[in-house]
C-alpha cells in the first residue's frame, strides 16, 4: 500500500510523545525539545543555530517559554522541518497550572504594554550618565596633580561605568528599540566604547544565563553566572564531582569577606575576556563581520584614548 506525501505527514503528526520519552533525548547527539505542545528534533540544527549551542540547554524539555523569549514570530515557520510529533502532557496538574499562570501573566503584561520602552526615559539615562562623566574628565584635565580631586574623579568614573552597565544591559536585551540593529549599534557605544567590554561576548554569556538561570548543569553547560568556583560558591550542587581537597576551601568558607573585593576585580576579568573574544570568528558576533569590526574599533578607542591623555599630563 502506497501512502502519499500528505498522508505520510498526517500519520507522522499523530505520533504521541510523552514527557518521559522527551526527557530521554537530552544530549547534544540526541536533542529533542517541545514548543507549544509539539516535539522537534533539533540534534543537527543545533550546530547551525544562529544562537549557538545554547539551543541544547533545553534538550529533553519543554522549551516554549525560552523559545518565546528569544525569538521573533518569523522563526515559527522554521520549526516544521524538525517536527517529530505531539507532546502528550502527562505532567501533574500542579505543573500544568503553573505554566498556565505564567502564560496568563505574559498576556496581561502585553495587554498593559509593559514591554514597550519609553524612549525619553532612556534618552535621559544616556544624558545623565554623560553628566556623571563630564566633571570627572574636567577634574583630571584641570587638576592633574591634585590627589584628592583625582580620587573624586575616579569615583565619578566608577559610577559612570556602573550606570552604563545597567543601561547597556537593557539595550543588549533589545529592550529599547524593536529593531535589533538599533539596539546593537547603541550597545557598541555604551558597551564597547564607553566601558571597554565586548557586547557580543556579554550577550553570548548572558543569553546562556537566561536560558538556564541558576541551573547548575545541562548538556550544553549550566548557568555561567554561578560557575565561579573556587572564588565564590552559589550552590552546593556545584561541588558535586569536585575534588574538595584541591579547592581553596578557605576562600569558600570566607566568601562573605572576599565578595566585594572580588567584585572590584570583576571589571578586569570582563575586559580581558572581551579582548580575547576579538580573536573569535565573525560568525559568533551578533551582526557578523560588521559587528566585529565595530567592536574592535570601540575597544581600541576606549583603551587608547585615556593612554594618550596620560602622556599630555606629564
């Protein structure tokens, strides 16, 4: 008996996949995900996924929430090529009600226009940050030999970096503009030029964080924001499989004391990792070759301009 293409597709779509069966496909080499009640095999696509292997963090689970958060509506058309079957939702009633509550909350926030940004508010934030930086520059240029005023200028620059950090956080989340290109361009200004860090490096790391917040491990790695051993320990689960005799337990036991001093060094770590990231191929940068060129230019200007001013102060 021959089955036509339409019948074949129809028969495939009647396949029922249980949550238990879905959970077994949780490897990079065998990766299934569920989105809105349908199951997809993304094993091969994960290697070509524009967002990288972050796709595999959802392997073996329902990825509806994270898919909606990371993708525009146009990507729905791509899913049909990876279709496996329908998800048989045999979870507990409590789990179903929880997901329903989240969906209702998202719809309510959309109804209230909570995801729409105020352009004037963000214009004020940019202006305010520049107002913080301006007196710092004036103090350094006008009083290069006054230690007290130089310390004051340093405090202002530190405040400028801190405020720009949260501003760039919102921009790189594409919270300001609907068009990603505008957000990326402003991210280059606030991130690379003003602060000296790579927005592509940060987004790669931060997207992974939001895909699996506070999750210690997946087949594509856990939340990078909590993998800070041996300096800081955020969860006892992170100790599983570790050789405790080789860990500097003194740091872990006294992290309450070292926390803020370590944060003072975090900026140096970010800067170094951003510079190293520039050696990566253009394909890993948001926006490709043009973005990589813009990022390198921003970093060079950020780090070289202060050095040129130091020569004039001698």
